[in-house]
């Protein structure tokens, strides 16, 4: 589990229905480009809606859109929880 300054976590560490703000996307190459194209940009707020069995995939509400991503991709997105 990633824990940096100001309670930063990986997106995959959040609980269902938890709000978050994106700090950065650590992925590289094609995966990074696709995540950014879907709206995973620093400062964007979203909600982790739910997780499938074994926490994979993860459903996220971001910019008025529901997005499902794999856990391995969510581990590349650093967020801060919003209370």
C-alpha cells in the first residue's frame, strides 16, 4: 500500500463509495495515455462506486461517467481521500 504525504493512497486502496481527488498517474506508455484520455488527470475528483469479487475490476464515477478499470491499473493512480 502506498502512503505518501497528506494521506495519499493508491486508488485500489479506497473503500466503496469513497470520494477521492487524483494526485498523479504513475503508469507509463499506452496505459498512461488511455487513463489520461478517460479523465484520470491530476486534480479531478471522483467516487469509487464498487469492486467486483476479489476487488477486480473496480467501478469508478469520474466526470459524469462510470468507468471500470483493472486493479493493476488502479494501483498506478495516486489519490487523496476526500472527507
